[in-house]
C-alpha cells in the first residue's frame, strides 16, 4: 500500500512492466481500492490479466457504460479467446447470446426478451416465495441451536431452482450440466481442449433436452424452452433450433453462478450493516430500492467482462489497437464518485441508482428482472421469518469462495 491507501501496481514502468489486474483484498468485501487511483489518474490502462493476457482496464462509470454499448468492441468466442498460437483453429461451437452479433443477436433478443420483462415474470413471484420459505423453514427445523449457514441452506440452492422453474430446465438433471457450467465459469487458464469439451457437453445436454421436449409435445409445452422451440418451428419465425440450444447453454452459463454469488455477497453486506437491515425489516416497502443498491455495492465483476476491439481507436490518450482486449470494470464503475455521491457507503435508500451491474446497451443482462425479483422476494422472506438475524462469526474471519472469478462468501454463519 502507498500513502494514499491504494495498492495499484505500477503502470507500464520504464522497463515495460505491466500492472496486474487489481486483486481483491481478503480482509475487505469492497472492490480493490486501486481503482480509486486508476479512475483519477489512469482511466484507461493496460494491465496483465491472471491468464497471462493483457487488456485495457476501463475504470470510470461513463467509460464503462460506453464500452459495453460500443459497436467497435465485440465479445470474443469463449472457444477462440485468448487467441491460440498454433494454426489449428478449434472446431466451431454454437455461440452463446453474449457472443452473437448483428442481425442474429437482434433476432434472438427479439424472441427471448419478452419472456424476461418485469410483468411477464410476475407469475414467478409466488413460486419464488414458496421456494424461499421452504428453504428457510428447512434450515430452522434442522438447527438445534438457532444457528445455520445461509450459503448452504439458502443462497446456493435458491437461484438454480428459480432458474429451472422459470425457463423449464429440469432441476433433477443438475448433476449432468452443473459440472460443465462450473468448468466454463472458471475457464480462464484452462487448456482449450477442456473448455471445448465442457461446451460440447453442455450443447449435447441442451440438444437432448430439446429432443425430449419435442417428444413430450405441446400439451406439456408452457415453459420457456418449449415456447422458444415452438417459435423455431413457426414458418418465418425468429429462431432456429440451434438458437434454442444456445438459449439453454446461455441460461446455464449466465443465469446460475452469478446469481448465487451476488445473493451471498448481498446478504453479507446486509448482515454487516445491521442498522440498515433492521430498518428494511421494519419498512419492507423499501426493498426494491435496497435491491438496486445491493446490486451497485457488491463488487461482483472485477475485470472479467472481456471485449475485443474490432478497429483501432483512441480513448483518454491511449491507442487501442484492433484485436486488443478491453475490460470495462463494473466493480469500479459502481464506486465512481462522479456517478454516485459517497460511493463506498451502502445506502439502501439511494435513488436514483444508475449502476452497471447488468452491463449496458444491446447485451444488457437478459436476467436482470429475474435477479431483482428473486433478491427482493428472498430478502422479504428472510426478514419476515428471521427478524433477529445476525452474523454468528466476525465478518473478517469468513472464508471466500474463489472457485470462479466471481468472489463470494463460502459460508454465512448466522444466528436468529
Ligand atoms: C446478479 C446476477 C447477475 C449479474 C450481476 C449479471 C450480469 C450480467 C452482465 C454484466 C451482462 C452483460 C455482459 C456484456 O455485455 O458483455 C449479462 C448478460 C447476460 N445475462 Fe446476466 N447477470 C446476472 C444474472 C443473470 C440471470 C439470472 C440470467 C438468466 C436468467 C442472466 C442472463 C444473461 C444473458 C442471457 C446475458 C447475455 C445477453 C446478451 O448478450 O444479449 N443473467 N449479465
């Protein structure tokens, strides 16, 4: 640490050494404090990523938004980035939604987005409540001393059940698809063969699921996968069967671990701000505003969104070349004092709250409303059922789960 309290490594020094992507501090749930200095002094800076590649860190709120929406920046194929030295290009995989571009992406979004609007998802609110209540009741029943672990009992199981029930994925198949999902989420640094094997395995699973749904026929076809399948069979429809396979793969990659990790971090933030948590319990009408603040405050994504420049351009005096990786840092943007007064303070009444937790522009998170709904219902149920909830161990001693680049508490020991 230097005298300003930051731990930013050097920008390229005289010897050309690059700073590493700032790492989380194990004792601090906040984003790496190095970003405060980068936002002021080096809003665009080349850094060394954990996988050995280099990328341009973008740390200011307005630049992060602009980068997500910039047509000169594209999302690279997971099966083709980082670029390989050897001449053999990997065999093609179906693109996930994130990797789709142009007219193809527009067409697929047009078919899928209406299924994920706030209004359309209202049918899930009572179901999410029932699932959340059942999980809390089970935790309480199985505890002899009014203590438990909220991660194991609540934040791990809830998001997958919600995702499965919303989109029509069989929860009972989880041992078939989750290992591949987890491989892909920690893909940085893995050999390409392993990444491809996991991608193909997920595609095969999705294709098999669609075969099953096709055989079941329309009478059982009310779920999202079946609705999209029907669209793919409609004359002049917006989707192909491959797009529906991509939908299933994308849901399993984008809609699972993010939600688990965010929910655990959000509960940690609440438990370490007990006054604000009690106020929320007494005034639950503020929960939706609180959810937005928790989305802003949790530094879930630290330089993990990789974009690649399609052409040369200059930003804040830095020449970015075609092919360079560009990393808009959501965890930094959401703490930018130019966008949020007193940005490091958790303020559950903060409004407006233009956070970038779900990205920005044409690839804005499809699951944003589902995530909001789930967190809002989960908080309501938790505060109703366990009004005296508190951490049972000091926050500083809690271990982190770092099995994917999204850091979250590995345990949340609580008493009630
Ligand atoms: C806390 C939870 C979540 C966070 C923080 C999050 C964050 C994000 C971000 C930042 C992006 C944009 C990436 C980019 O532009 O390169 C994104 C895209 C996406 N997310 Fe989420 N997400 C979450 C939950 C979910 C859930 C539950 C689902 C599914 C139901 C989902 C589905 C998607 C999809 C399909 C995309 C790609 C959209 C496209 O490319 O058109 N996400 N998410």
